[in-house]
């Protein structure tokens, strides 16, 4: 959850202001709550920790940037899983070093 909340913090960086901004919410986004067809497809699951929605601007959807925007959004899940695994690995390495130093 903390890892996903960092996406909300990163969008404040000036260098990334042109990128589509991700928004992490622990509950259902309004778009899903207000649409009965979408709401009926969402099941409660104890493993679900939230949703990430992307805010797209018109510049992301023009003919020059559209394909790149689509590619990044489609690859986001793999990107997220990779970085979560790397973070876990880093934490385990640090914990092992602490145990060895005891």
C-alpha cells in the first residue's frame, strides 16, 4: 500500500508534470461506483488493496503520443510487479545483513 501511495507523491515533481498522472485510491473510484455495469463486475477480495487510475490530458491522446501512452498503460502492471519484487528483495537483503551482524 505504501508503495502505491508513492505514485500520488511523485506526480508533484516538476520533471514528471507532462506524464499521465496515476492516482491511487484504497476504495472504489467514483467511475466504478456510479456505473452499475462496472460496479457489478467488481468483487470484494481480501487481497485487493486499492485501485490506480490514470489521468490523461488531451496531449496524451493526440496522434503523436497516443501509441506511446497506450503502451505505457498496458505495461504498467508488469512495471509495478517488477518494482514490488525488487523492493521486497532489497528489504530481505537488508534484514539478512542485520541478522548476520547480531
